[in-house]
């Protein structure tokens, strides 16, 4: 066995994409505030987004393992990719067992909260912090951990102190 460090590809590639005028104005404002370049702000924002979605990099991640992701950015994902219930179910529950799948009814509530029936109107993400807070409240209410689905197998309920640490 060798103790070689993994090779990290830090090469950069130029990319081109379209962005809304209002978003570009926001990026310009951030770059001025940070006294940095617009490209630095864009790279930072992309990295933050990739970090939020990192769990999806694992092709085995599905169902309940993706519940925190849905609570955090579920509405944004549904809206941006104009997903209907079937598409969201495929992305979230694809490969999940019946016991670990997020119920389709909860996914339907997310799609309905986003856009009503059918598919969402894409690219409506707001930069208003108050709207962001309201959106998080909706998704948190839908995707709060389901206590009934998380059976207590540690014996902690029957034997207080077992399987838990009590500070003393």
C-alpha cells in the first residue's frame, strides 16, 4: 500500500453562460463590496452552489438521505429545472428502497408549493432575503424529519441513557 496523495486537477477552463441583468448587477455590487473581481464572485457563488448539491454527486444517495437537501433548496431545484412530480421523484427517490424513499405526497407538496399544479415557471429565484426565509419555512415544514419513519432501534426509548450520552 502506498501513501500517495490523490491528484487534484486544479486546471481552470473558460466557460460562457447567460445571466440575468439583475443578477449581474448583484454580482457587480458584491465585487465592489469585496473589492474583488466579478469573476471571483462568480467562482465563489458557483462553489457555494456545488457544495450545497454535493450529496447528489453520490449516485447511491437517494430518498431520506436527500431530505436535508430538499429542505434547504428543494423549491429552487424544482423551479429552476421546471420539474414535475415524476421528474422530482426520479431524481430524489431513484434507487431508494420503499422504506427509504421520500413519500410521493411530500414531493407533490413541494411542487405545489413551488408552482401549483403541473410544472413550475423556471428562473424566478429571488435575491430578497425575506422571500428566501419564507421559502425555507415552506420546505422545512414539508421536509422536517419524519419521526414515525425513524424507528428507534437503539433501545434509548425503553432504556433511558442507552445509546445516548448524558452529560454529568
